[in-house]
C-alpha cells in the first residue's frame, strides 16, 4: 500500500494526464482540505499541469503533507531552454515569471521555484488547511523535506507492496540536554541493488531472493521480492524509534529495532517465509543535535553531510535488519547552521555532489529533494530522498536553570 505522504507521479504528456492529476489531487484532498481549499487545489494542479504539458519530461508529483497541514504539488521538467530566473527581493520566489506561473502562485499558500539554466526547472506549491502552518516549529533544530515515489508499473511487476519509508521528528530540550532530533529511513527493496552489484539473487551475498523449501536456491521457484515491509511492521518500527530516549546513539536504536522485530512472535519473522523477508530490509537511523549527527545504516541506504563546498559521506555496513549480527557501524560528524544532510535509498547516484552543483544550499528542502530526484535517479525504482537543513541558529536559547 502506497502511503498518503508518498508522492503520486504523473508524466504530463496529454490533456488526459491533466485529468488524471486532478482526480488524484481530489482524492488526496478528502479529509484534509475543506471545499474551498479543495477547489483551489484543483485550480492549482490544473495550472501546474498545463505549465509542464509539452515540456521535455514534464512531471507532476502530488502528496498529502506528512504534517497533515495540506496537500503539496511538485513539478519538474528537463527543458534545455531553461534560463536564469529574474532577480527579486521576495523570499519565496522571484517576480515576473509570466502569466502561467503567476496563476500558480496566486492559488498557492506556499510557492517556491528553482531553475538550472540549460537543465530544467522545478517548483513547489502547497494548499494548506485554514490556520495550518508548514514552517518548522521555532524549537526544531532541523527543517526536513522529502520526496518519495513508487517505481513505474503495477504491484504485479514489483512482487509486493510499496517498500520505502521515512520519518522525522525533533524533541525539545529536557533536563540538562539541549534539543535534538531523529530521522528514520527504510529501503525494503534490495533486489535491484543486488543485481546491479553483480550478485546472484540466490546467493548468500544476494540475501537469498529465490529460495526452495530447504532454504537453498530452487531452480523452479518463482522469483520473489527480497523484502516485504507491511504497514503493521512499519508502524512497529516507528513505535520503537519513538520510544527510544532522546540522545540514544543511533546504533542502539537500530539494535532496538532488530530485537523488537525478532522478539514478536505475532510477526512470525522466524516461521513465515513471506514475513521473514522483512529481515532483508535496509534501515538507517540519524540522531542529531545542534552540533553533530550520529548515523548508522544497514544495507543499501546512502547519505552525506553537505557543506558549502565539502561532502562527508555517511557509510553503511554490509547487513540487513535480520542478517549479519555484528554491531552496526556508526559515523559521528560535526554539522553547523545552514549545513545539510542528504539521505537516499537505492537507485540514485551522486546526490550530495549534485546538491552542490545545483546550488541547493538556500533552496527549500522539499524542492531540493525534488531537484535531486530529477537529476540523480539512475534507474526506475522506488526512490526516497530526505534533505535536512540545520537551523540551530534560529532556535531560541534554552533558559538557564
């Protein structure tokens, strides 16, 4: 089941695609937006779709906001005729963009746009519930933005439900500790990464994609997806992460996830062959405070701390949630106000370098993630890209005593 905060992706090549985008937007608005806002969202999505119609690789992405504040519409193209945006003093977007973009801006509660000359443009537009705010809380140490899309094709092609997941939260200062935060990412689909690495799916290194009843590779066994995350298991993993005390090192959070899943007989990880594949999922946990990040990852996830002209990679150990019982590797790195962390699942490449090359340091994090998706996806796959910006310089000081 594809989650509500995942982005439905629509390649806009004809008026029929505009109608599809409007239907998706209407469905996502139900239970989130009142009638007036839903109508405004329909006009916004229509304007955005008409804007990208006929542009090279014109694409829309629509999702409910994870915070519940509203519905967001993202769009990008790969138009080599793209030029610099006009200079403006406006915080959110330049003026003088033309009638089509001005119409989009007029319908949106939040609007951001970015252009890379000779490459393409990307925009973000949101319609919010009355009284809702999409800005991070004043005491949040980081601002998060993410794009999560499903691979092309139906569930029959993928062999199971949607497999990626992300979450993010910040905790206020308590006791003698300052504010902190945590981010979680799951990549349940390791099959494509195994093949790309040249490993045989049925091998031990390939995590056993095609197993017979005795655990060995069966020549007549049908192909299987290597992992299958279910909504129940995802909720349980999130519950474990939420229950860990602020500041607990990331490796200990990952070990808590492992222990919990293995110790719950109702999940059947040790008996049921389908649920056992959950153990082949990759997971990453990032703890952070105002000055540093503490990162642990198992498997196919990648990331980096990105500074204005410097990248420091965040590594991962060869392991999955249910494989390789060695203690997960940990990386502890400094980061400061205005610096970023970029995390992403398999199927993308060079994202930290692209972040610098595209000049995304001042770009709204969700829009930055969209640009990285447009320019950094190297194969058709589930893609999740999470961008965190350190905003410790904007957090009010904790009163002494």
